[in-house]
C-alpha cells in the first residue's frame, strides 16, 4: 500500500505497511543482492511504528543475522544504554540499517548492495514519518548526506529535503575507541533538545 503522508494514517495502517516492506526484504534474492544468498535471516528493522526517532545503522552483524533483529549484540546493548540515558526504550524508536542482510565476515557493504537495499529503507521512512533520523556511522550518513565527513559533522542536526538528520558515530566503532565513545555519549545527550526544537 502507498504510505499516506496526510498524517491520517493510523498505527495499524503503518504496521501493515511496514510488514509488507519486511516481507519484501525477506523474499529470497528479491533485491538481487548477493548477500541475500549468504544470510541466515534478513533484518528489516523493528520498533515503534509511529516513532519520533528512527535510528539507521550500517548493516546486520552475526547476532542480528541469527535473530533477525537489528542491534542485538554489544553495539545494541550500548545503544539501549544510551536510549535509557535520555529516558527512552527501544520500543519508543524504530531501528534499522542501510543494508538488510549481513555482509560476509561483517565487511563493509558494497556500493551496489547499498543501492539495491535503500529503496526498502526509503519505503520504511515514508511510512514511519519520523521527526528525527539518527544516522549511526558513515555508511548511513553517506546515503543521506553525501560528501560530508562524520568526524566533522557528528552531533550536528542537518535539515535536507524536509527531514532532519543527526549523524553520530556508530556504537560498534565507539565500543573499541574510547575517544569516540565519549563523543558519542555527549552527542546522544543533544537528542532531547533537538526534538524539542523541532516541536516548536
């Protein structure tokens, strides 16, 4: 079904539409990506069907590939802790990735893999209509805000095409880099103020 952008779409409508997108993602080889052939499960994304915030990462890792859920490993635990630090739970937000299947050996997704996966992501965002889109890591940022360097723009909201994007370091990278971890924790604390400003 086509997403209704008039704000009349109900939560039930959104759930049905999101499920239709997820079903398409789970079709074997439906997008033409080779990584569909090596996955255990596709990972469409999950969370609140009517969120204020959508978090977008790079791609599923091993645990995500096994469970079919995004951000369930160490990076997911860290993300949950950061959400709790601003009074949110996973059920309050929607979490997904640029690519919906795990690249072999957790390598970076190839440009053609991102190209064939992102139409699904675009459909999800049209259905979800979030107030804020948080881009976790450079792969997510490059799709929506090409030409920028995450080291220079992290923590700075960027409005483009009627949407507001917030680039942040990826939690997985921050877990192994103490300086990035502290920066990410500090950047995360700006989210409530950004949301409040968007409501004015």
